[in-house]
């Protein structure tokens, strides 16, 4: 398989979860009316989705390390497709929460193998470059997803149509993955030892510092995801179209920074670029905290986009450094990252939804604290344990 084909195939696979999250953001108000519940109750399903992703990765990682990537990807995508179809017919918010968890579980089982597949083939700064290339393509999913969701709702007048599209996409992703990644005989099959794998990973101090910094620094993204429609539509009074424009700005900046990172990592170490990302993120968060009460949407939206954009320097570099320590259990290590990231992200999103007071304060506070704590952990912890420079 050529490098380009591998990148596009894995990017298409990893795009399935951001599509499932972001496509229905413009439909939250329609869903709340249809299900006869409040918008925050529908928004809670986003946090539930993150928990499902974490559980799916926790389950799928060790099995993938023992028996190969392909079977778990196929199983995960199949589960994602079936749950998407069931969501189409639900009319109860509690059933929706359950099915979104199952949908996310399948997505987690499948996507935990993306980073592991890269680590199977590449290492060092080269893996950081491939992660950035995959990320720059994957980011197109959340970039177009809200607009696509808005178009689907406008055409079909029903939010259920979004999940029809998701089920179809998962089938296409399954077809292309199965075609590109042929079944292989795993000669060195190992016992499935999830507990031992996870204990070994959690006990390795150096990558755990990077992992903790990544998880906390990125939790602001999940708070914004949970609150984005409420902030832009309810607080700033924007139309759904302008909400899509503002939301897409976040992803556009992140796509640009991912591409920049893919080039810079040839000259600078992944650790140096990671440090730059977390430092700049803190600086932007402090500006947001100072200006959030008086600034209008034309100031807040670009600042939020720059804040989220710094993840282009954080995600790929952090993952490549972490997986360098676990060549034989890369899927399990990636599962630990996913569990921590989505669990903390779900908590951040849940807090942003529950403590929404009609202002920007709760959201800005969460992203400021998350970026500051993540930066302190990285800059202080990594220095004292001599993590890969």
C-alpha cells in the first residue's frame, strides 16, 4: 500500500467519529422539539458519545494488539452502522442516549486501530508526520459536518436523515478498509491481556506525563463542542448558517496548523512543537478570559478558533511520542489515551452544559483551566522525567 493510500484510508476511518458528533449539532433544536425535551438534554448525548468512544477503545485495544487490527475495525464499523439505523426509529431521549453510547462504542472499537496501524509501520518523527497528515484530512470531517447536517435537515426536514447518512458512510468506510487492508495471518498471536497491558502502560511515568497533558489540554475542545450551538445561536443570536460558519472556522484553523506541523516536524522535534502548542493555547485562553464579558462574536469566534487550532500542534506530536514507548501494545496505549481523553472531555462537556448560565463564563473558565493545567503538567513533568526531546 502506498503512503498516500494508507493516509486516506485511515483518515476516512478516523473521520467517522467527528462526523457522528458534529453532523447533528445544527439539529439539536429540531431534536429537542421532536423528542419533547430541552436542548441541554439533547446536548448531553454528546458527552455520552464521548464515554462510548472511551469504552469502545478500552475494549478493542488489547484484542487488536493480540489478534490484529482488521477484525476489530470490521466489528466496530458494523456495530456503528446498526446502532445508527436504530437511532432513526427512536422517539425517546433515554433510548437515544443508549443508542448513541452503542454507536460510539462501535466507533471506538474501530478507530482505536488508526494510530496503532500507523505505529505498526512508522516510528519517531516520521510517525508524527503521518499523524499530522491523517489529522489534516480527518479535520475535513468536522469542518464540513455541520454544514452537511444543515443541508440534510433543509432537504429532508427531519433530523433522522442525518443518521441515515451516517449509516451509509460507515458502510462505505467498511468497504474501503476491507479492500485496502487484506486479511493477514497473525503468526505471533498473543493472549488477550488487557489488565496487564493497561497496568504496564499506566506505570510508565514518562509517556503518562505526555498523556495527561494531552488529555487535559484537549478537554476544552469537548466543552466547546457541547456548548457551541448554545453559545453561537442562543447567546450571540446567530442563524444556523452563521453558526456553521463560526464552527467551521475552528476546524479550518486546526487543519492549517496540522499541515504546518507536518512540515515543521521534519526540522524540529515533536516535543518542541508540542511545547509550542500548549504554551500558545494558554496565552489565547487568558485573552479569552479577559475579554469574554465585553467582546462581541467577531472577537470571540476567531480567538476560540485559534485556541482550538493549537491542537494541530498538540494531538499528532503527543500521540507519536506516547506510542514510541509501546511498540508491541500500541492499540492498548492508544485506548488508554482515548479512555482518558473522552472521559475527561465528556466531563468537561457535561460541566459546560450543566452550568450554562446564559453567558460565556463557564465555557471560558473550563478551557482556561484545562489549557493552564495541561501546560504545567507538560512543561514541569516532562522536564523532570526527561521525556523524549
